[in-house]
């Protein structure tokens, strides 16, 4: 009868074949629990693992593999598989994964798991490794997870894996169904197919076999977990597996129990198997998992055996018997050995390495030993081993060696005799003789250590377990003992060699390798290791893994009755590296993707989520502050319109030339005074402004008076002069230069204006974030900016000028870095305000303005002349804003060079609303006074339009209005409301469409 098997998912999550947009990560996540109640422990561990996986997607919405190991101390192990599946399905609403496709595992005498790290660091030394200067000399690195080992206590470990583009198949085989391997099975296609079907692996890799022969880059990998009773059939199974899958790789461990009174259980589940989860629990046989595709598995084994005595050669093996069993015994027997002097001397000279641990690249060079001293040491060594030059039975030589060993080593040799046979045919060309040095260089083990099964009391021969080895005359061998200190050094040396090989593969592409980060690691020690071997230190081996692989997000495993695999695994490989059963050993299994799949870090994901939450909270806080500032500034703005009780039809007084008659604040009209928190007034009468402009001017005068009370004009002038002389202070930049350059080829230049409020329409933006707005305008290439700093009508402040300058400079630097060029220049800033006094000019100069706007309609001719002169002395360029022909004539009478640009505004100063048709600016552009202005000031003084540009339409088209302005002679426009009405993402395109 064929072995029971469960076949699997060639189309896992409907996406086995890699697509160009398939960026699913390969991910392992482990949960761990010591809850004494089995179902609760499973729920805790499974939920913990789910929380460490990447979010489910429409391509990856099922768990490809679960590896579950439970302590044998739990009752009712039959609940393990159904409960894991149930917890995953019940958590689909939270984590998005709706099912488990495959599951393998079993019970064990000890369980290894891990939890997502909370930020602990790795020091490239295990917490169990002894070093006086670990804290000082070892560079720290954040650990992705914290491993935990539980021996002989209730515990459960659940590892969940997402394996895109990996074919998986679980199987279970009984001992009676294992095809007997006689060593003479032919390599015919029929024989291979028959063995696969008998072993329950008939469907695995069928598609690949039909299309092409197996290749090394798509070799199958097998994880096997036999029950303890399966060991008698294990050799046949491993040899048959090697026969059917010659390029395959095998790893695993034998299930175990805490007490011999309990029985081990093994699990194998597949979502499409008959019988479901109920048929996935087994008490005998072997369960396993076959993998093929986008997965690389690296393995290595630590033997924990310290060499003692010299190196010997086999000079007599067992004699051929009359029966097959006698022949098998003879092939596994050593009859006599003799000292290999050259190998012993070579090994002893390198033995100092064992005392110093793993080599350090930074250690001082060794002292050069004089040749005569070397000869003396060699002579003494040969004298010590003089009797060993004569061939002896192994038992006799073992008794000789025991005399020079420590009490602990002698006690071990009396309990068990370990002999290692040299691997690779005995050739040492180019290889390091010392065991630890070899491992640290990634060269693999020199000796395969086995425990002697029986000894001949008469002839002193020793025999290994039948079928485990063929002893050949001439082979080197050596005696070994178990030793905790040596075992620590061996583990560290193994991982040092592994990292060396990994670095070579990553940096130099040795063997065509291009190493990706490890995604998971299994640690599979035998029951006699752990705290028993490492001096009561829990978690030594898993801690070493975490130290050497700090970025691995999952570490799990179990303590078994033996480990299965090749001794050197994929690290050294080479000859004599077949899979076999190893006792008193530990196996380390590292998973990674073959392709460049993204690496998922749960710790980084949590940190990114926390950072995003903090950023969101900060943005919300900033938005609240900005909204509060908006509200505050808006409330501070004044409304100089008529009250409901007033005569709203009463027009503002005008002179004969049509200009508004504006009075300065009456000297007999009072103003509010503030003393501490008390406001009081000394007003004898309250004047009423006849226009918005007049009220605007009065409020400005009041503001300047209040500022003078804090900082006198003389002190402000001194501060300005000092800033002009101080080379560290920012100097005004050329505002008009970049503007002219932008329009040099006849292009209509758009200068964005930043302002919070319009006097008539109110707030222009829902959220006025000036630095963000300035950075955005800088990024889209604005040649210059206008920033409204008035707080009476427009909700601005003098500080806005400083913010704008700093933001534009920062944005220019950022753009230069991103673009890799030095050509990004911060746009200069025009301060737009109602300026009536030199005091205001000094304030803006200190704030960082590059140019200022003078509203001509609010100034008399003498004031206009005076302010332009003051502005020039403090290096500020002047832009004159006009709304009528009379005001243009006033500007024309100024000396040439007094102003840098003229702005024709569509604003109506009486109400501070706009001429919504835009005709005011068009008619002024076509007037004779503009021609006179250009004649007096020159054609190189550009004329701009301000107000409703981008909003006003001509024949239903706002671009047509801009075209009409250009044709009428406008050089460009200062646009505030038009830009504010455009979504942020469209600003660049809109400005470009207006730049005709």
C-alpha cells in the first residue's frame, strides 16, 4: 500500500508564477507562548505570529506554511492543528489571512521560539559567550527578534511563513511503506517514479520534471520530522530520498518527549487533503515538507565534540564475514590504528587556536617561534606518543589517552567512546588542519564524529552502528569527547564561517551567489544540548543566531532525539556530505529568497507605523495651530465698510481729478490705550473714515504709534544700520532681476502672491500654511514672490516676510540636492503692505524683505518721493501700485531709477473690492499716461497687473483676458486669488498655462 501523503499548492494564492509587478516578500514570523492551557497557548502564539506578518493583499491572502512545535507535556496534542487553523481563520478580519495551506510539526521535549524585538541590540557575541571586553569592542546592531528556549516546560512555538513562488507539499509515510534501499536501484525513470510514489512524493515537482531535468538552481528541499520509532527505517528513507532527488537537500529533527512515559506526535496537514485537520496527527512514521522554487535553504551542523589525543590512521579494518550481516559489521569496524606523526604535529601546532577562540581580524600578529624551539616541541610530542607509533587496537589507545585527560573528559570517555573519521578521502591540500579554524573559514568539519556502538573485549576493536560508515584502511581518525566550552567555540566558529561565506557571496558573487537577507532560521538541537551542555545557560545557541543574524525576523525550532542532514550542509559542501542522522548535535537552517524580493521587517514596520502616527499627530497639531492663527488673524482684520444704520449710498469725497480725498488721522480724535490688561480711551471724539482706504490708513498710523512706544525710531534705525554692516545678516536680493530674466523672451511673467485674507471675500484658503506654500511655489520655479504682510485687512504680519525668505531658501537647497544641480535659486520676496512711514520700511528691511510695494493712492507726492529715497538708502527695491491715471502721473514725475516696477491694480480703493471685469487695468494699460511713464522711466521698467488675474474673463475665458493684458503691454501679473483658487497639485500647470 502506498504511503499516505498530502499534495499541495502549485497555484498558492493563485500566483505561483512570478509576474513583473509581484513584489510580495518572503516572510517568516514566529509566536511563542508558555501558557499551561494548550488551546490558549496556541491562540497566543498564533496571534503573535500573525501580528508580525506583512499586511495581507489580494495576491497573498493565505498562510503558505505553518511550522508548529508543542511541548510533549501538553495533553490532547490532537487539538494542535485544528486550533491553529481555527485561530487563523477567526483572525481574518483583523489580519486579512483566511486560511493555512500547509502545516508540519510535532511534539518535543523542548521548544524554541521568538518574539518581535522591542529594540534590543546585538553585539556579535552571544550573551552566553565569555569576553571581558564585549561591551567595549563589539559594534551593536538592532535585533529583529528575541529568541526564547524552553526545556522540559510547557511551551508552544508557531511559525507562519509566506512563500510566494514556492511549490510546497506535505507528506506522511509509515515505516512499513518505506521502499527498501539496497544500494543497487537503477537510475531509470521508472525506478525513480516508483520510489516517489511509494514514499508519497509522486506529485511533487511533476511539472518541472516534465519540462526539464532538475537543475541546481531549482533543487528541491525536504524538511523531515520522524517519530522516534521510525529510526530503524530512517537510513532506507534518507538513501531513497537521495536516490529519487539526487540534487535535493534534506534537514530536520526527530520528534521527542520530556518523559519516556509519553509518546511523541507528529503533524502533517494540507488544505486539500482528505480528512482535514483531524487526519493530520500521527503517532508513528515520518512527516515532511517538500519545497521547490524561490527559496534558498542553508544548513550546517555543530557536533559539540572536542578532539583529544593525536591523529591516527586505520591500519586494520574488520574482516569479511560469511553472512551479509557479518559483512556489514566488518565494514563498520576498526581493528587497529597507528599514530600519524605528521598530521599530529600539524594539528598540535595549530592547537593554540582552540584556546583563543575564533580568530579576530584585529588581533596582533603571532610571535615568530624560533626554529629550534619548534624542533624541541616536536621532539617532546613524539616522545609522548612514542608507544602510539606501534599499531594498536583502538580501545588500547583510548586507555592510553585517558591518562592525560581531565577528570571530566575521562568520565565521559568511560561512558561513551567517540571516534571521528576524516572526511573527503583524507586529502588536506589547501585545507586548515585545526577543527575550529576550518569552521571559522567556512571550510567545514574535518572529522565526522560517531559514537562507538560496540567494542571487542578480546581484540580491542570498535564497531560503529551498522550501515553508518564504511571503514577503509588508511583513513585518518581521532578520539573526541563532549565538552561545553568547546561546543561554545564550535558554534561561534560555525557562524563566523557562515557569515564569511555570506559576505563573499554578497560582495564578490562567489559561485554566482547574490545573497538576499535571511527571512527565517530554525535551530534544531538534540535533547542533551541546551542548558545541560552550556553550563546551565538557557538560550545559548538561539542567542548566538540572533547575534550573528540580527536582522532575521523569526527564530524557532525544537529539541529532538537527533538531527538529520549533511554535516557541512551548504556552507562547505564537497565530498562525503550526504544526509545522515547525527546524535548530540545541533542543526541551523537559514531561509531566504533566491530572487530580489523585498525584505519585510516587523520591527521596521512597527517603527514606520509609529512614525507615521506621530507625523500624523504632528500634522494635526500643526494644522490646529495654523487654523487657530488663521482665525486669530482673520478676527484681527478690520472692516471699514458702512454700518447698517449708516447711509450706505453716501459716496466717499473725491477731488476734481477724481482721486479719493483721504485724511490723515485727526489729531483730536483719540485712540484706545492699553495699560497692562486694562484698556481705556482718551478720545474726545471719534472720527469716522469716509472710505476703506482712509480707515486703513488711520489704523496703520495707530499701529506705527504703538510700535514706536516699544522700539523708538532712533533705535530701529540703529538696528537697521548694524544689520546692513554685519556680513552675517541676510542682505536684500535683486527682486526685479530674476523677473526680467523670466520674461526676457517675451513670456508673460506670473508672480505668485501669498496672502491669507481678501478684505471683501474673506479667507482665500482653508489652511494658510505660508512656509509650505512658499516651498511649493519655489519648487514650481516661481521667479519671485509677493507676500502680503499687512495685518489690518489681509491677515498678515511682518514675521511672514521672515518665514517666506527662510522657506524659499530651504526649498531651493532641497531642489538643488534632488536635481543634482546648483542652478536652483531661492525666489526674492516682495513685501506687500500699506506703507506710510520710514519706520515701516526699516521693520521690513530687518525682516528680510527684498523689495516693497508703495500704494500711490494713499500717499502725497512728497511722501512718495521721501519713501522711495529711504527705501533706496536701505537697499530695498520699490514697486509702485497705482489704480488711476493721476497716480501714474505721480509716479512718472519721480526721478528715473526710483522704482523697479509699476503695478496697475484692478482694486477700487474706496471699498478695496476689485473691478471684477478687469477693464480698469486694461484701460490704464492703453492710456496715454502709460506711454508718458515709459518715456520718462524707460522701457526696461516692467508694468504688471494685479487683481482678478486668472479669475477675470474675456469672452468667457480667463486666459483670453491674460492674452489681452499682454497685448496691451503688460509684462506680467502678480496673482494671489487666482493661484489660491487652484488645487495645490495643479499650481505648476496653471502658472505655465498663464505664462503666455
